[in-house]
C-alpha cells in the first residue's frame, strides 16, 4: 500500500518585513564601522597582530615550536641573526606572506604559484628534508 504525498501548506514562509529589519541592521552596522574615525597606528597594530598569528600558525603546521619572544625576534631580525630552526621557519613564512600581499589580485592559483610559495616557505629552514618548490609525492 502506498501513502500519497501531500504538499505541506506554507512550509516555507518568507517574511519580507522581518528580512528587511535584519538587512537594515547589518547595513547600519557596516556604515557605522566605515564612518568611525580611527588612528592609523591602531589599524597598523591590528594588521601586525594578524600577520603574527598567521606566521605562527603556518610555522607551527610545519613543526616549529617557539616562545612568544622567539617569534617576535623572528619577525624582527635578519635571517643571519636567527638562532633556531623555528625562528627561521617563522621568518620564511613572514617573508612569504609579505610577498603574497604584493601579488596581483587576479593572479590565478596554479601549480607554478603553489610551487613558488612552497619554495619561499621552506628555503633556508626546511630544505634539508623538503625540496623547495617541488611538490612531495604522497606515496
């Protein structure tokens, strides 16, 4: 025995007024944020904090272990002044992030770009076990 399917009534309700309230609230928040005056140094400090988080995350994925002080040094010192492998990994990640920021926004992500990013991240810090710019075989 089959049971006939009955289409439910009003199973999707679209309340335009409720939607407009939410959209207007979001738009008002965005306008407020774009109109608030701020000190340039605040924005630069926030960008530096975010860059530091990204560098630390990337370096830790690669196996780096360092203290906050060591990470600060890695972001400040020249490659010759870096003492540990982890600091060199962080410095390479930082340089790579800065290089990526200067790329054309419409540049396609292709194998050549991925290999160049890899080469920049591992050269001078991980190239003893990971050939720079060459994808590793998963086998």
